[in-house]
C-alpha cells in the first residue's frame, strides 16, 4: 500500500483490497451459517484468505462454501452493469470496481487448489479418486498454474500482479489453516440483564448441522424433542458438549437417548411433568428458572410454549 501511495496507485489498491474483503466475507458468512467460526482474514501482498478449516464437511456444503465468495463478486458485477444501463455517466467512476470484481471472480473459478474453483474440483475428484490422490492432483494443477504465471510475468512487461498471484498459489497450497471452532453465542455477561430463551420443537432426525443454524446472538437455545409430547430437551451448552464427540451430520437425539426420554415422558406426563433435565436438577434440590420466553417458528420446526410452571 505504501508503494502504491508513492507511485500514484493507491485508489486502485484500495479498491482491490475492499474487493478481496468482500469476497472473503462471502465465505465467512456462509461458514457461520454452517456453524463454523473463521479465526481471521490474512491480508498478504499476493491476496487475502479467510482462515477457516472446514475439511471433512460433505461435498455439497463444501461446494456451497467455495462458491459463496465468487457469488459476492458476481453480484457486484451485475449491480454495476445495471447501474451503467440506467446511469451511463457512472461508468467513469466505477470501471475499476468492475474490473477488480470481474478479475476476482474469474481467477477464483480456476480449478487450482486452494482457489474456490479448485475446492469445487476437489469435491468432484473425491468422487473419482481417493482423498489423498485428489489433493495431489489439485496441488499439481496449482503448481502448473503458478509456473505459467511466472512465465507470463516475463512476457507481460514484468507485471507484478502475476508474480504475486503465483506466490499466493504456492504459499496457500503448502499452508495448513487452523482448525475451525463451532460458534457459541451464549455470553455470561448478558446474564445480569437476563437472556431470553428460545424453545424449538424438532423431531429425532435433527442433525448437529441443522441445530447450529437455530442459534442467534440474542437468545439462549433449548431444543425439545417432540414425540406425542415433549419427550426430551437439550440446552445450548449441552449441545456443544455433545457436538465435540459427534460428527457434524449425526443426529442430536439419537435412538438410545430418545428411548430413555420416552420412558421419562410416560413417568412424568401430566401437570407435574418435568423434563429429563428437570429430574436431574430435582435430585440436587434445585429447579430451573426462566427469566423470559420467546417463540420461534423456523421453516423446518414448530414453536413451543413452555409448561405453565416454568413461566
């Protein structure tokens, strides 16, 4: 940035920086929707990279995550094209923005690891080869692309962008990102003011992936298994404790847990019914209290009202 400022290229450099951050934001928000937390975004001379390791997720989710970044750049290009159509005079002020987003879109769709196109290609290759073999193929392609960029550097009048991007492919291919963390929105600092509790009814097929989609930063989540009544429940903290021992695609309420919960439902149904968690607390002489209650009705679940005794 200092070099660009000294030689008159600072506006273009800032546009490229913002474009890269917009691109990475697409990946970050998509990862957050899946329940993963990105550690940081690294800004380097040869590009930007959101440090999110989501290796192990299913191919469909991996493709969605990879395409989230280019889709942001594509949306910007479409918006600018519409702006030019209605206000042609704006072209002189936004042509560099279009060029930066178009370049970011095209480059990231190249089938070279770790670019977004390379990750999509990796999902396809994983269906045809073993995981290690597919990764080797992708890294070979990335190396060939880097070599081609090095050669193009000498035939393009020594364009520094080409050499920097070649270094990006080489460095990113050998760098291992840190492990991602599942997001936990609960905050002990909010307890002094009281936290609203969101009860969500679900069936036994609810996966951890879908469960984390129900989290928000304003309310404390309590998942309730519905089977002719509230058969079991899992709090947000219990959800995280269990998630560490399960796959992202495992069911939150497994069959063994559900069977035991059904027995407790038969024993406790009626006006004096307590959930499994209530029964555990009652053994220590304490009963749960709820400061506030809200209702949630997402598309795949139904909202629930807590028993009168808990209000």
